[in-house]
C-alpha cells in the first residue's frame, strides 16, 4: 500500500424501505445497533484505522446524515446522488471521484456491520483493489459472489453460479495505487454509457483488463452482517452485542 493515508468512503444514499418506519425520517445507516448507529460505528472504526477524512455518498435524507456527522473530529465531504432512487451504487461511488482526488481509500456500504480487524487485513493487502470476502459455503442467488484463486479475485457478480463461486464480497474494500484512477475511469465509461444499474463490483470485475490487481482478503472468521430487513437488524444487534 502507498504511504498516503487513506480516506474513508461510505455509501449512505439509499432509502432502506424494508426497514420502514425506522427509515421514514433517516437513511438506513442512521438506524441504531446497540449504543451507536451503523454509520457511527463505521466512522469510529475508520478513524481507528488511521482515516483522516470521510467522504459520504448521500441521497435520501442527506439532512439527517449531516446532522449526525456534526462535530466529527475529521473533515467530512458530501457527494450527493440526486438519482439515488433510480441508480445503483456504482453511480454513488462515481460521484465521489473529485472528492477522493486520486487518494487511496476504504469503501464501505452504510448498512454493513464489521469488525475492526477487517480494515487491518485490507491495509496489509498488496496494491490494487482488496475486497473483504467471506469464504463460508451456502451462497444463494442474491449474494454478491466472487470467484477467487490463490488470493486473487477472478470475477465478481450476483450472476455467478453459487456452485462455482468461492465466497461472498461483504461490501468493504480498500482501493490503492493505480487502481484509484483506473477504477474511476472505468466508472466514468460505465456512467457515460448509461450503465447506471450496475453495482460497483460489476466495475471491479472489469479492472484486470486495465492492469489492476484484485485481491480477496479472507474475513470468514470475523463477524459481519448486512442490514436490509427487520430480521437482519435483530441479527446485527445481537452480533454487535456479542462483539463487545
């Protein structure tokens, strides 16, 4: 990894409609798990990993996000996706390009609960795009799957056959080196071509053709969860309580 300190990029643009009424007045990332919100926990862990600036991709109820981030001890920049309700997360990430400015960064989804050790492992990965991957079996059609071999990601996508996939990308990555500029060039090409329904992982999958290394960082032994439904939220609260 380069010597420059990474920034933290958190995608918090979505509505989180399956968690209504909790999300009637706030995005999903501001729902509480234990003693803090999902966003508050992510910020705390990122700052603990040495992140000195945060970039938030916003959309739904940006006002609530700004209010929640008031008093943050590091600079915070907001990149709004006005089309958050009709575009996928690749567009939200693309809109952060000027704020990131070519610097290495951690990227995470605002509804992800993870352990601090995951960031440490990503920091130790070689240059390129390092993705946190859960290699446990039992994948289904909806998981963001990866095919990997010898520590390298060969492909990303929900479309991958669960029977041949290696694991699940949990929504936490570190992007460094030449991968930063090449990722945003690829995102720009995609957006300009009208491919606004793609996930950022779909764009990652194109990067080896541009000379970017994709790495799978094993976090199978670390607890994590993504929150989409009330059942997920119950699981997340129990898991975070067990982490201490």
